[in-house]
């Protein structure tokens, strides 16, 4: 019997070499593929991922819904602000960042944080307010490391190893919980 193809939304991208599938936070399956890939090849690919899709969808259903602007987000932001106000000076001192960066806390879709070394600003994903202090601390150290190293090269990871030796565990934990 032919296996049913899970429902998906397809985008064809020029320059892409292989088929990429992801499950969005809302459970939608999105597939992108090179322009001339046959539909049945894409269907077969999606079918081959059916078990993973089901697992991921079930996991998402158990999770708290994604944050939306409103009173809950405001309360979380206020809480996170006080954590950041405590952690940021501490880590700047430890890592030798002389000026405190300007921090913006906002709902971000696909990243935990970002750093603009030139403007000396850091953005943090509000979702971190629900992930515990260890996670927040990991992202703060990561973004502060970008003050010195823009790219994720060996020098960047050497900084992470030096300042936060268990950063890999923290990252793994954070990403298993990621929507
Ligand atoms: Zn980074």
C-alpha cells in the first residue's frame, strides 16, 4: 500500500542543491527544493520523514504556545530585564567587555539572540524568559563573545570554552526545547 504523503507547503529555490524540510512552530510542514526537482521525488522525501514529522508535531502540541505581544509577554519581559540587568554587568566584567551593550528584548522567530558589534547592541529573544537562567546566561555569553569575534570560527568557540565550559550542554538543552 502506498504511504500517504503528509501535507506540506513547497517553495522552489534557485541555487538550492537539496530538499530541506522543516516543521514550523505552528506545526506546518515547509519544504524547499531545487527548481527542477520532480514532485514525486519531493513527495517521497516527505514520506521518508513522516515519522519524524509526527514526532515533532506531537512535541509541539505539548509545548506552550509561542509568545504573542500582550500582558503575558510584558510580564515576562520585565522579569527577564531584571535577570539581564544582573547578568550582563557580571559577564561583561568576566569577559573584558568594557562598555555595557544596549540590550533589546523582543519576540524573535528563529534566533535566541543577535549581536551588532559595531553598534554595541544585543537583542535577546523574549522566549528565553521561559527557558531558565542557565539558558539566558548561555545566550548572553554567546552574544558577548561576538563583541570580539563576529563569526562562529575556532576563536569564537575558544572564547566560549574559556568562559562557559558547559556551553554545549546548555545549547543542546535549549535547542531540544526549541519551537
Ligand atoms: Zn552567534
